[in-house]
C-alpha cells in the first residue's frame, strides 16, 4: 500500500466551463479561489503557485510529486495551484474544471482524505459560489464527474500480481464493478514500477461514503490477492525471486547510466525484496524515496541544473550508486 | 588474441573410411594408433582415453577444453583420444577421419603449432601406414580436407567488432579469400562470448606454409581492425562502454542464478573492459579462466557432482560471486 487520495471537481457558478472560458475569465477564477485560500487551512500555510509562468522543470517537479496533473502542467492559459504546507492538500485551478481539490494520505486512509477534502471544499464554498444543480448535484466539464464530483483512489504496489500476470484479472474484476485501474500518473499512463491506482469511475447516484466504502473494500481484496501471490512466488520460485531481487540491486549499484523507466522497474523489484525479507540492511523508506528522487525533475533539482536525457541518465546512476552503496545487501 | 591451432586429418591405409568401418575395424585403428603413441611425445607423457565408455560429463569436459570435438563426444562406436601432458597435443581416433591430430598454443603461434603437429604426424606415420595419393596428397573422408588435410585456425575475442556490427564485414571479407569464421566450438556453433575462430577452408593445391601465412596475415588485419574499433568506441561511446562493463560486473557479482550463455556474454564485456583499462583490480587471466570454469561440465567437476540445468545455474552464480568478489571493481 502506498497512498490514498480523494479529489473533488468543482466549477465556479456564473462562469463558462474551461473549454469556453476566456483568459480573462480564467484569471477571475484564479483570483476568487486564491482569495478564498489566503492564509492557512487547518493550521497549514497555503502556497500559491502560478503554473502559467512556471519553468518547465518546476511544473514537471510538481507533477512528479503528484501535486498537479500532466494536463495542468502541459496546458496553456492562466492556471494555478494552491498547495498546503506538507503537500497533503492541493487545489488545481483551471485544469479540466475550474477547481480540482485533492487530499493525499499515506496508507489506506480514504476517510481521512474525504473529511479533509470536504472541509477544504467547505472553506472554498463559503466564499466562492459553486455550480450545483438540485437534481444532478455538482456540475462538471466532463459528464463522468457530475454528481458528487468525487474521485477516490488508492495507489498500490503490485509486483507479484504483475509477475504472475494476475494483474489482468484485477483489471477485469475492477472493470465489472466500475472501478478503474491506472498507472502512476493516472489516466492513460503506464504502470511504471508496478504501481497501480484503483479508483471509482461513477460519481452520480451514490454518496461519497458509499463510493469510499466500495473502493476501500476492493483495495483490501487486491492487497490480500497481492499478498497471496507473493507467498506463492516465495514458496514456488524462491530462487528465481532471490535472483531477480539480487540482480536488480546489482544493476542499480553498478550501472553508469540508467533511464527513469528502468530505475522504476528495478526499484520495484527491490521494494518487493524488502517486503519479502529477501534483502537486509535496506529499508523500504529509502526505496520509496528513490522512486521519487530519481524522476527527471527531482533529479535535476537535486543536481541543481537542467540536464539533457543522456546526462540525466549518468547523474541518476551516480545518485543511485551513492545512495544504495551506503547500505549493503544482506 | 586467444589461441592458435593446427589440426591434421589422416586415415590409416588399408582400412575403409569411418562411414563404412565396422566396429572391429575401428578397434584395430585405435589399437594401431595407440601403440604408435605409447610413452612420451616431445618429453610429454601421453594419456589414452576411451571415449566410447566415457561418462557424458567427462566427454563434455574434454569438449569444453577443446580437446575433442562435439562429433567425437556425441558419436558412437569405438573411438578414443590421446592427449599429451599439458594438453597441448591431442589425437582424436575415429572422428570423421581415422585420425585428427591437433596442436594448440596460446597467442598467435601458428608456426609452432605446425612444427609440433608435423612432428606428431611423423611419429605416427613412422609406425602406421597412412592413406596418401601421389597426386592428391592425403586422402580424407570429406573432400574438403583432401591434400594437406590441414586446418589452421586462430581463436579471437572480438567484442568491439561485434558491437559495431563490423563483424559482418569480417565474415564477408574472410569468405572472399576462402577463410571461415566460426563460433567457439567450430562448425555450426554460435559465437558465444564474442569468440570467433578464423580458419582456412582450402586444403588442396597450397603448401602448409602458404596456408599458415595466409591465415596469419588475415588474423593480424582482423586484430588491428578490432583494436581500431575499440579505440573508436572508447572515444565516441566512453560512457556507454563504462556502463556496459560496470553492469556486466554488477550482474556477475550479484545474480543468484545464471546460464552459461549469459555468463559468456557478460564475461566478454568484462574481458573487453580489462583490455580497455575500464576495470582495475581484475586481471584478464581470471576472466579467461572463468570462461572455461563456468561451462557446464567444468562447473560440475568443480562441484564434484552431476547437476541439472537449474542447479547448475545456481552453482554457477555462486561460483562467479565467490571468484569475482575476491577482487573489487576499480
């Protein structure tokens, strides 16, 4: 289990939706929302970031931290994000909808996410009129979000389900009950590093609590499924697992050049190895951090300079060797 | 450069060739030749091995040491090999011809090989009548060997030519002047570990000295070609080479299970890395030895037991880690 997330889609009443909003309208939306989020939320200072004028590296950085979507990062026109101290809460302004509220928690903590997201929504709605229809509920740019406007998602690390190919069955089972299984960066992204995001697709006709309950129940079943698959692999293919984990470690600590994708793939093996007790002297926290720090923008931030792909691959390999060689393989 | 080899094909006069020789004839051939090779040759004790009754593991072992061919190892009926102390000289009996004399030397030493092989031939011919035609020369089972019956070959390690794909041009150029380029185990075998064997194909109408001169000249050109390619790679793709060599080392020292083929491939990178000065604290002698010791029969001999493929792969990985971890990557 990695993290839980609740996001709400909202639109400011009296303004056209994003697809038909002028630059002027967008700027007014930003102004209204930013004004509502001045100061603190639940004791946390709010940081206001103008995404339109942000350097590419910085918007990529926020994307890697799951604080903004690819759509907001790569879009154009006036757009912004408001982020709380500690990065648990964020509000994207002028993404697909005027507002996308998000709350992230580590572990399976959807109810906490929902409570805080609801409070954040209350704070905004107390100052900004939001488009709401008495029968349909919250109005959104895409009909799939109409109603509660909620998306409840949990990011899971499922290397064993991928290895046994049972992940296909997870996809099928999820689809049947209208849940989506996506990759690390949401819609349309690949399952890099065996990270899968489980989320609801329906937002209409069910309460937020029902949706959260459904996702929670399915996630628990998938986690159990992953656990059984790990046990199976450990029993039936112990030496193959040992080999895979040891080779991943060997490559990560010796490569002189390595892509982000290969890194994610190998770190995934390492993470599984730790969970299965196949590696000692290396903690999951380090590996979780490496997943983030070896991504392109983070790596460049750490290096303090902009680097082309090839130089990034060299820097990534050096960084990995330095971080992992501090520990030794058991 | 790895090693030079000269082999001579001979048949005992008055006996049918192998394809039509009865078990009784084959046994008589063995008797005559063994009797001619009793005692010592050039001060070296001769060891007589009955290949027909040899355990599979032992014949595979002799094959890996280049002392017998796959054909002799896997064939049937009475057959044998006589090997000198130090393994430089060997005489296969009842392979494709009644006799296959072989002399191996490390480095480019075809003339030494030829001189010793000629002396070995003299020793045999002084006691065994050999099929010889005044016009055609030595008679052999396959017409391609008629005449001198000689095959002159040099085994080369050509990783850079393979990496740059220039090895294709080597093949073409060699073919034009009737030289063959083959893999580690001769005819029909793959170029495992980037080892290529260059040898003459014509045996008729040229003297042994001419054939040796031709192969020698071509080998020198190929060696020079390989050297230029290594320099090119080192100049243009230094970081890629560093990466390849370091990853090979990383995998060889961390894998928990590894096939013979992958081992050869990775050792080839390591060997090149040593030659290019990309690795310190590891000598080419160790790597050359590992090429031999990690092969299936050698590995089982070292373990002192017969092992199935999967267990061999585990044992090979353990052996490699033990041998390579004694040294450290510079």
